[in-house]
């Protein structure tokens, strides 16, 4: 999808307007290499739902259309 995060979020909402299964997840991965040669990797998924409409004025990717049960904790 081309465009800004706002445009892509609107495209997703339009494509999903008749979808009842709005399950989604945010996946993140991190890899770090240290001077002593140690190397670590971490991967995590945060499960939630795609909202029916954009919420708030958040400026971080798709956070306007993703809802998580732990949302208050995440925003702090």
C-alpha cells in the first residue's frame, strides 16, 4: 500500500468494513550484537483487534486503528 500511515489506515478500514473477524496482531523483533561477541534476539506479538474507525490523533503507524486490551499500559 502506498501513501501515509493515515491513508493506509483508511484503506485497511475500507477493505474490512464488512469483515466480522477483526483480529490482528502487532509483531516486533529485535536483534543485538555486543562487543564481547554476545548476540541476542527477541520476538513478540501483541494481539488485538482492528477498530471500526480511526481513533485519536496518534502518530505511530497503525495505532489509530489497532486496539489492545493493555492499551492504557502501552500508551504510558
